[in-house]
C-alpha cells in the first residue's frame, strides 16, 4: 500500500490559516496520485488516489485516502446525483458512522453549535452526472447537511456516497490516532482542508 510523502513543513504551509490557530488539522489532497494512477489528466473516482495528512504538535501522520464518491451520476438512494465534497475548509466531530463504526462526522446544526463550528456545520458539494461537469463548472452545487463522514472504505476500493474514505487495513490505526490526539488537545471540532492536487 502506498504511503503519501510530503514534508511536514509543506503540509504546514498548505494548512496556513488553520495552523497554528488549531493545534491539529487534516490536509486532504484530491488527486495526489493523479499523475501515476488512473487518468493522468483528471481526477478519478472509485480508487484510492488521494492523500490525507494529520498535522499535530508531535509530528505528522500521512495516509492513503479517497475524497470522492465511489462513482458519479444518479444515486437512487437519495434521488439525485452522488455528492462530491468541494475544496475548502470543513469541520468534523468525533462520532459514529451510521450510528455504529467510529468515524469523523459532519456535525448537524445542533452539534455544530455545541462545537463552535461555523455556518451551522454545512458543507458544500457538487451533484455531478460526470467528471466533465465538474471540470466545466456546470455541476450543480448544494450547501447543507449530507452526513459526509470520514470512515472506513473497502480494502482495495472506496465505498462512499460522498464520504471521505481510507482503506480498511489502515483506517482503524489512523482513526485511533486522530481521536487520541484531538481528545488530548481538547479539540471539539477537527479542521479539514480539502485541496486539489497533485502537489509537491
């Protein structure tokens, strides 16, 4: 399994504005492996070609990641296209995914108020029929609560309607580190910056 490689100083630079205001933060890079996995000219969905980096006072923890839904197009489960989280600064809280598996969760309005998360915890997503709509800027944008969480995906492929995924083999250890570190730091909200890659 690949391990993303960026110097901690570069991650800190890319997290400017969140760090040092927050003692720990996650940087997610969509298309981190764009040049070496899938289509080299555009972001791919359905594969682990992204990266996440937890920067904290003790160092940095990198991991393979997916910031995309498993596929684009119509999702009969919600009656519209699958959601893709847009680049930006978002905040998660610790909690269960679907009431069961430990994860990082998008806060609902009440939870956002309690944790001091701005904009009622709302996220902005694209609802695209295909990747070309996102590239052309014609994909529908939606702002709201979508239960977008950071949770465990499959071993070789993500499993997501719009959540952020990590491979099943590495997810438990990474999540435990995120939970342990942010709890120790007394953090109720966990900043998450999503940017487009590739980066170096």
